[in-house]
């Protein structure tokens, strides 16, 4: 069942200011969902101090089933299948998520993956991923996931003391030792096929190069460096409004990564910025204006927008749809979904004259929120994004000039 909506008034953008029927009448059409975040477990075995799900505005996890029931899994599988068929999709990506998804157990995950894979057989290709804190990733669990064809992403925030400052158990004990064991297993040659990469949340108090080199020590095929979720109502830690400590941290790592003789790993944020500067698109939600086609399916079947919006206000993710009662197309024209797919038309007036707007894209959508006017604002990390993009542009432009002989 869907939970009761919040009694707080919805923000102006996109709920009242975005005229979806007019967009459709003018010829715009939504992009179908290709990526799904499946909330297989609502609880977690860590108590990370920055977690948007448990420590910020939306606490809907409290009223939802801890584990996704089999009937919801079957309904979700059927809805994804009919959506893929209706829109003639050649493939979808399903991410098992939480909470902590490994709390669903080996048998639970085997059943969920089996139901989803069976439903989509003969309809389209399906790629499975799973994002975990790694604490429960032992040899038996890893073997199960590898046999199921699930690619595993693990969260780690750097060296032991830095990671354990934020990523702790409820009793205060750190998680680094358990994650180290998990990553050591993943890094074995026979397990590399199941290794998707590492996710690291930026802490400007952590030494950036020590953090980066710690992550590289586990030989990840990719690294995601993420701004902590914040907005204009709950701003990030900084000394002044123009303080760029988050960008300074990223720039230090960028210079080491970009200047290396051999690329040690992929860093999605940096690759996205370079690609956007060269006129391409972005596969990172942190930058760019590429349409977002992601649906979250909660453990009670609710179809929601990207779950990082829980950091904004209670009910920010809601679309009103549920796989038990609605086709997925019912969520496609929700103003919140549409706003993520219309590019520059969703930008704030303050962003439109900016020469970096097509690269920055106003940053992560969740980071634009301000009470009242909603998500039509510059990113709360605007100064950081400007500093990072300008620095990357300078480095790339200098190399292109050197290679082509063109003036900078």
C-alpha cells in the first residue's frame, strides 16, 4: 500500500509551475524507464551519519515492509516486462538496493533475481547490479551473486579512520575492517567479473590523495565520487558561501587521475565532465542535462522518483503509483519525472545565462531544493561545480591545443 502523502504543501517547482499537458501538446514525450532501483530491504546494518534515507527529511522507510514481499516482486517484474514491451526496449538495468540489500539473504536474493529474470526472458536483455555497504559480503554471498550474474558495487569512504568516522554500526563500531575483507574477496581474479566498482562520499576533511590511493588499492574498475546530499534548507559544511572545499578536494584527485601515465580506473564524474565539455552527454546525475529515466520500486510496491530526493522533504519521491495497482506509464508524466527529462527548460532563471549550464546542468537535482519554490534553483554546490568544471576545461583545453597546435 502507498503511504499517506505528507500534509506539507508541495513546492512550486515542479508540481504547480510545470505544465505537463502543454509540453505533451507541443510534441514532447517522456522517455521510458530503463533503469530501476529495486528496494529489496528497507533496513540497514550501518548507521552512517550522512545517510539521506535514515537521517534526513523523509522517514517513509519506517512504514514500509522490511523485506519486499514475493507478491510485490512478482508485480514489479510484470510491470517492468509490460513497460519494456510497450516501449520496445532492448534492455533494462535493475539495481538491488536498500537499506542494505544483503540483509535479504542469499535465498531471498536468489528468489528476487530469479523472478525478475524469468519475467523478462524473451522480452529484453537485463543487467543486474547491487549496491552494498559490504559488511555481509562473504564468500558464500559473493559466490551466490556471481552465479546470479549480479555486478556488485561497494561503498567505502577512504582510509580506515576516515571511513569509520562516518560509516559506523549502530553501536559506534567502524565498518572498514569488514569492508576490507569484502573488497579483498572481490579483487580475486575469479571474482572480478562481479566487481562493479566503489562509491565514495566526499569529506573535505579527508586527505584526497590518501583517500583516492586507498580506493585504488582495491583495484576497482570504476569509482563514483559523490557530493554529500545537501540543499538550500540543509546546506553542506562550508566556511563561506563561496567556499569551494568540495571542488578543491575533487580537483586534487582529478589532477592525479588525469595526469597519470596509465588510467588506473574510471571515475564517472570526471569522465562525464570531460564528455560534456566535448559536446557529448552524461551518465552521471551530478552534472549535465541528459534525460533521467530511473524509477525506484519500494518494498511496498510504490513507484517513486530517485530516492536521493528523500533528503529534501517528506514525500518528495512520491508519484502516487504502485506496481500492485498501476502500470509504470502512470508515473512517466508525473511532474517530478518530467522535470528530469526536459533539459534546459527545468533550469532556474539564474542558471540560464551561465556559460557552463550545459555541462553543470545545475548539478544533482536533489541539491537544488529550497522550501517554497522547490527544485528550480542553482545547485547548493554551484561554486564547487564552477570551480571543478573550469579546472577540468583548462586541463583538457591545454592538452587539445598541444596535440593539435591550436591556440588555447
